C-alpha cells in the first residue's frame, strides 16, 4: 500500500482518537466519575409513634458506595400542624458523621421527604451506619412520626424482608418488629473516572505505537491485518455499495408506499404493542411509548439483519460458484442493507421522542456506540447462521423459533424488573440486553451509563462477532461444495 | 509470470445421499452410515503461464477442465497444491451472474460489473459502449424481467466483454443472440483474446484451439496427459 496513504491514515486515526476521548469526557460528565445509587424503600405498614424530646430513634442502615449524600424518610404529622424540629444524625459507633435538621412545621402528612446531608458522610468498609433521630423540643400532642414496615413490593406480591432484631428500628434502645421506611442515596467514586485521562493517554500511546509498527511493516513490504482490511475495503467498496443499493431498491420495488414502510413498520408495531401492553397488561414504565419503540427498532434490526444474512450464502449460490468475491461480502452487505433500514426507522423514533416531550440532551451523541455494537452483534450472529445454513438447511426453521425466544428474552415491552433475581445472571448473557439498555439510558434518561455498562456492551458485542467471524472463516472454503 | 500452478489437486467428497438436515446427519452418524466417496477431479496439475500467453485446455467431458478454471479464478480452493495469480482475473464462466430481474438494464450493468470486479470509474466510462454493443436501445431502462432471454444474454455478453483484465478465463467462446449478433460477439471475443492479455481457454473445438493458442494443456481424468506446443498436443489428442 502507498506509504503516504498509510501515514495519512495513521494521522487521521490519532486525531480522531484524541477528539473522541475529549468529546466522550465532555458528554459523559459526572457519570464517568461517580455512580449514584438509591436503595429501595420498604412498604409502610404503620407508624413508630410520636417522636418527642424523650425519644431516641435508632436504626441500623446498610448502604453501598463511598459517601452517603442523603436519605428519604416517610413521615406523618397526625393531620395537624406541629412545631419544633427533628435532628437526623448519621453515626458510626458514637461518632456523628453528618447531621441534618428538619423543621417539622414544613412536613406534609403521609408523605416522603428527601434530606440532603450537610457534608456527605463517608461510608465505612462494611457499609453499616447508624441513623439516629431525635426531636429535642417536641412534646406529646405536638410531634411528628415516621412510617416503618417489614415488607417490600416486588413484581407480584409483597415480600417479607425477614428482618432480624438488629435490623429493626429501636426506640430508646427497645426494638420494634419493623424497620424505618428509608431510601438512601449514596455515591460511589469510579476508578475509571478518577484515572480517565491516564487511561485515555495510555490508549493513545498504544495506538501511536501500533501506527508506527504499521508504517514500518508497510515500508518493509510486509502485510498486516489492518492494512489488508483497508485494501479489501477500498477494493470492494463499489461492489458493497451496489449490493446494498440492490437490496434496498428491490425491497420496496413493487409496493405503493415504498420506502415509507421503513418508517411505518416499526411505528405500527409500536402502536399495536402499545395498545396491548398499556391496556390489557398494565405496565408502569415511565414514557412507555419511547421505551417500547426503542426496543422494537433495535430488535427489528437484529432480527431482519440476521434473517437476511442467514440466506446470504445459499441464495447467492449461482454467484458464488461462478465468480470469486470474498464470501464475507454477502452477509456483510445484507447486514448493511438492514442497517440502512434501521437508520430510517430512527426517524420515527426521534419523532416519538419529541412528541412525548423527552428532552434531547447531549448524551444522544453516545448513541452511535450502541448502534455500532448492535451492528457487530447482528453481523456476528448473521455470519454464524450463514455458515450453519450451508451445511444444515434446518437452520432457517430453527432460527425462526430461536429468534422468537430471543425476542422474549430481551426487555422490549416489559421492564427488566419482572425477571426473578435468580435468573438475572442468565438473563444478562443476552448481548441485546446490554445494548438496548445502553440506548435507553442514553435516549430516555439523557445521561451516560456508568463505565461498566460500556465494558459490558463491548464484550457482549465482541464475543458474538468474533465467534461468527471465526466459524465463517473456518468453513468458507467448503461452502462452494455444499451449495 | 502471470499464473503459476504447482501440483494442484482437487478432491470432492461425495456422499451417496447428500445429507442436508441436522436430524438426518445425526441419525446417519449414529448408524455409522456417513460414507464418502472420494473423487479426484484434478491430480497434481502444474503449469505456468507467461504474460500475454494464450494457454488452451482440452480434454474429454469430466476431465477436470472447468474445475481447473474455477481453481485458478479462486472460486474453489484446491485440496492440495498452490496457485499464484498475479493480476486481476475476469472469469467468463457464465454470463449474467448476479443479474436482478427487478432492476433495469442500466442498474444491472453496474451491479453485474461490480460483481465482476470492474472499478467504478471504468464502468461509468464504458457504460455507453456497453449499452451500444448490447443493441438494447430504450429497453435499457426497463426492468430485466420484461426482457426476452436473448436480450438478457446480449446485455450479459456486452458487460462481460468490455473488460481489460490481466488474465481472462474463457470457458468456450460464447456466441449469443441471433445470427448477426453471434457473428459480432464471436468477433469481439476473438479480439479480446488476441489483444495481448493472458488467456486460459477451454474449448471442445480443436479448430479454435489451433487458431488461438500458443500452448495447450491436455487433461485426462484429472491428470496432465500432455503440455506443450499447440500443434503437437492437438495432433496427439486427435490421434487418440
């Protein structure tokens, strides 16, 4: 390959890396450095009685993370206006780590209220702290109370938390059989965020060294994987363009609405499922329309791409036996044509986003990362299926069933919280779970997911891709004998 | 050296009934009934072709001629031996590979051209020539499914022979269409082969072989029977 071109390519790669690293840092912001976590609240079953000047309420709390930022309590005022104040303290043994005073006259009856701590409390290794609440000036008849409970709401029923005596709330040292209804907001410092610039610099160094090696090897006339890939890409770019254009042109060739179907299909599917799941099966997912459409659009792409790739070798048999073209071109172009469709389907997705009033934030810039991974997974599975199809024609029928199973195993129209905790590990083996979750966080929450989500998504897309490419590469020489 | 073939062997493994479903495969495997019959289409074929040389390949049906062409053009990977090919190869094994009936003639020119490996600018520059040679006139913008089979062949021929490759692989001289077009296409083909490119040429017509080729390779049941000067090999072949 031309030396000048290689040099230019390397320069572009390095510049793009630096730009991406900077943009990524800017877009992700705090999500890169911290992770905030909120515990779930117990279901309130009753109150603990008036908190007066001679009551000391203590409750052991268990929390993950590095610092406790605040907590939510669920209070009641006995339907009257009280005076005085509550003193909320976070203690470690006898030492008070943080305090927050609340004017009880501002409290509303039977409602939760959030208290940010003045100076966050450091959480010890074992995550165990004591919450102590006193009301120095309150007298009976002019005091508030707090709710407590011993069950937690799960998907179908209330689950008893089987609290030990130690975990229950203590009034003046005497344990009740319930625990305070609290929700704890804690913050964890993330290693990746603290050292982001070091990690980015290390990556740059690796990339620069690789570029150098590439240039030296190229000078010596040796072949290398990346350069070969670029050479193949430039050589077959026109063919790929033609094949993708062919797929796209013939797909809607004799239909009246033509390309409009690319928008209409996901929209109509969403409408049907929206009606079904918002009336027949109630689900309380916020912004359900967008939640649903994101899932549908992503899964549709996966399903269409893999099904098209499945037949790509077998259906092109007349070509493969007559002309030499690298065989990966066939599944690749099929996945690429599905990707064109997918990009069109994003237009109604953004329309729904605007209609439902979801704010558009910069985090939307992170979406290409998710789309790239989705593409990789589809290509990997598609290549695997294309190879399998050559040797066993049953694959096409089997895939019909498997892809349906896959659809139900992906949180498209249900929230992931309905999956029993014992199945969660297995459930998370689904690469699409990570990708769809990523895209939803980016689109709907308007923030970047935690760094771990990126790593999981990258692994989840790399493994199927590597598997597919490997199987395809090992079997491709025998394709022509079996089609 | 344009083509260098060293000890090429090609072995097909054939089962009596081609097992194509997983269930069948497992059943047969358990029964121990998966038997293959080996068929050697080529055995230790070695030759070299210089730049600009026209090598003829002759032999009876089933001698391995087409297999050899497919190995050289990269469609089949040989079981043994090595092939080194320097330059672009255009195989003229079958016309109209990858035609799409729903696309117009014009769109198919670019699609088929891309499949044959022609570069984009080359196709754009030669498009008028292709259209003119095919004599399709205004039909060039009609979907291919409305073409007669003769029209399809004419278009396919025009695309296939517009090339300027380093190596041309020809399986019989193609002449398609009605009598005038056949004459025209044959002439085009001969021009192409005589134009200084390296050619591998398979034919059953000894007349054409004698006329076109510099050297001839005679294959018999997958083995090289003779390789040498056109006259000597053709005479020996006829004498058998």
